[in-house]
C-alpha cells in the first residue's frame, strides 16, 4: 500500500527529468542545424539594418540574430575590425554564445528533478526502515464484526462449551469484576491443524460482538532484536484503544517455544524479548477491560512454561479431530446452501475417518467445483467420490487418513480391552470416553477413566489398575494371536511396570523384600535380580488373570469393539454392560 504511494510521487521527478532531457536533446539538435547563410547575405542584412546581435567567438562561425529573432550562422571573417564595424552599424556584439531560453528551462528542469529523485530516494529508504518497526507492516486485521458464531463450528462440543463463559465475560466484564472473579486473560487452543482453532477464536469474538485482532507468531520473528517486542506492544496498544477485543495469536510456538537451558543461539534472544513483551502486555491490562488473548498451537507440550502460568495462558482447550458424528455435522454445515442431490452424508462421514474439519471443508468444495464443471444441477455422490481422491492426493502421504482398517481394528480391540476390564474390575470408576481418534493423549486412541479420589490406594486397587493397563495387550493377544501383538501397549507396560516395582520396593506389598524399603537397602549392594523376578511374576500372573477375564467376556469385547469402530468415540452411556 505505502509502497505504491511512494512510487507515484517518485514518478513526477522521473518524468520531468526524462522530458527535460528530451527537450535538451531536441533543442541541441535544432541548434546544431541552425541555418547557414553566406557572408554576402549577412552583409546585406547588416546594410538593411535587420541584424540585432552578432555573437562572436573564436570558432570559424559567427551567430547572427536578426531583429525578428531568427538565428543563423555565417562565416567568421576573422578580420581585426569586424567587431568595430558591427558596433559602428549599431549592432550589439556579444562574445558569449546566445543563451537560448528554450534550452535553459529544460536544463533547470533536469537539474531540479535529479535533485528531487536523490532526495526522495534517501527519504524513502528512511521510510522503509521505519516501516519494519511499525505495527502497520503486520497484517493486523481488525474485523469489527466477525460474521462467525458458534453455529459455524460443527462438532467440537467440548471446546465450544468451555468457550461459552468467555463470551459471557467479554460481554459483561464489569459484572465479573464486581464479583471479584478473575477471568482468564489468555486461552490456548491446541490440537491438530485444520481442526477449527482459528474458527473457534473468531466465533468467540463474533458471539461477543467485539473486534478480532489476528496475528501469527511467525510474523514476530524478525532479524532485528527488539522489532518483535515493539510489534507486540503496538498490537496491544491498538487493541486496547478500541476497548474490548479478542487478540488471536496463531502459531504461538514461534515465539513461545520452550527455552532449553544454555542453548541460546542468535535468534532466541529476539524470541525471548518478544515473549517477555507479550507476558508484560498481558499482565498490563486488568480484567475489567474485557480483552482476551487467544493463542493456537499444534503442540501444547512445546510451549515455554512461562506462558502457561496463572494469569497468562492459564486456560487450555483441546480441539480434537472430529469423530464420525462430528464429521457428519461438519459435512452438513458445509453442504448447507449448496444444491445437493443424491448424497449419503452419513456414509461419507464414515468414509472420512481422521479427516480434519478443514479437510472436510475442502472435500465439499472440490465436489462443488466438479459438479459445476459437469453442469450438474446438484452435487451428488459421484462428485464426492472424485473429490475424495483429489483431497487425499493433495495432502501429504504421512497423514493418517489412510490408517489401514486393520490398524483401526487393532486400536479398537485394544481400547475396548482397557475399557472392559475397567468396567469389570473397577466398576466404581467411570469410563468417560473411549476413542480411536488420535489426539495428544494417545497416538492410536485412548480410554479415559475418572479415578475416585481416595487418599490411599490399597494393594487390591493397585493390582486392578495393573489389570486395566494390561487389558489392551490382552485383548490384542486374544483376538489376533500371540504372534501379532503390537507396540501399541508400550506406554501401558511402562506404567504397569512402575506400579508393580513400587508395590514391591516402596510400599512393602511384596515377598522378596517384605516390609523392607529398597531405597534404604541399596547401600547394602543387594542383588536386585530377585526383585525384578518378583515384579515379573506379579505382572505375569495378573496378565493371565486379565486374559481369563476377557475370554469370559468375549461377547462383550466383540460387541463393544464393533460399536467403537462404528462410532469412533464411546461415552459412558454407551459403555454399560
Ligand atoms: P486451525 O486453526 O485449527 O488450523 P481453522 O480454524 O483454520 O483450523 O479451520 C480451517 C477451516 O476448516 C475453517 O475455516 C472451516 O471452514 C473448516 N473447519 C474446521 N473445523 C471446523 C468445524 N469444527 N466446523 C466447521 N468447519 C470447520
Ligand atoms: Mg488456523
Ligand atoms: Zn493401551
């Protein structure tokens, strides 16, 4: 924008210079071709009193100016009394060449315009260096009324729910202040790309009717130290100038990546300053102002802990990939207002496992484009079929869209293994969610249960916890056979080993050490093999118990697994035996 204006002004002196130069060349040429008249004609003109001036020089020609202004050249007689003769006949004799005013103007123009260009050049380089420091260079788009609201976000119910009170707070910050409630200043949305984090932030601003300032963390990473920090300050100044606002920082990890100790390279100094500026600004405004800073990242665990402390980004909201039910809602949302024909949305929601919201949106869009190309009056299954291949091909291979059916099945049996054992042996604990949709909680899927909050955990309980942990592996072995067990149990085994080791060495629940504590015994250099052997025996016997249990529950194992495969996520109400 600014650049264009600068160029426009630059154009004026440049044009003037070119024009002046052209005129100079032209007149010079015209001058060179000044007509030549013979000395006789000149003498005639002299006697008839037509000549007004004679320009005398050492050259072989003299220039003659008649009283009507015409110029011509004639031969220099080089006589000693030429000047005197002329003067006697009342003719002015000049020993300088005629200054042609027609030449003087373009000459002045040229000099002036060159000066102007030089001046502007210096000034504009000054502008450029100033621009780097100014927030204007950032794409801070303030959309006073983002037209988005929660209806534009399908699925993501949990995330939406936790944002509702943010909206209420933005609407009446004074009310919360009266109650002395400390509302969050910073909210971090985390989850896979394309799951709707930006959309949710926009929706919060839209629902609350406040301006939305969006920037990206990567915009703040500059070569010069201090630039990022100054941009942060200006961004906040701008947002606060308008009263209530949602400030959205995408890719917060670009400025807030965890600082690892001494390893400070050149760029991290700049990042530290930017991060500190952000933290200072965030503690600078008070709750009554009604400003919420929302940030998005793909990985919460990458962020510096300074960012996550209370009073900063202390609310963390996970935004997950949609399960089959959410995918149906998202597909329907994006198909709304489009002419749809013979189209089975439910079936498409099943075919698109592991698709993000963004990918579903582009699937629908591609289908619409294809239908339009076909001149088909409606979008139908055929178009979605073609669009499906386009979208899949467009995204990089490593993506999980193609998780093989068998992997999905293994995940489902594994997770139901955990859930089923939990329901059987720990009925007092609620299994709140079982899913095969990957998230930060687990690469394949995960089972979430809410443990009772008891002060002590007894031996029986610990044994049952180990049972639940081993349930995943046991289910795999029962269904697919001992040769086909997978690496999926890695974490479960780490945890169960830790529990059994602690039981035997810390809590006095084993036989090898009895009531002795391992730590105190370590100085004695005692042989740990015995302890390891007992840990192994304990785990082995519990594992056998789990397998027996699951075998007796095989019907439920199959039934629940196929339900999980179909729905992708099960909640406690689906998990009743
Ligand atoms: P993120 O910020 O998490 O990478 P975006 O919010 O930028 O994802 O999502 C990109 C686009 O994908 C959105 O503009 C929207 O069209 C679509 N989209 C993503 N999630 C959803 C959703 N839950 N409901 C509806 N559309 C969605
Ligand atoms: Mg985004
Ligand atoms: Zn597991």
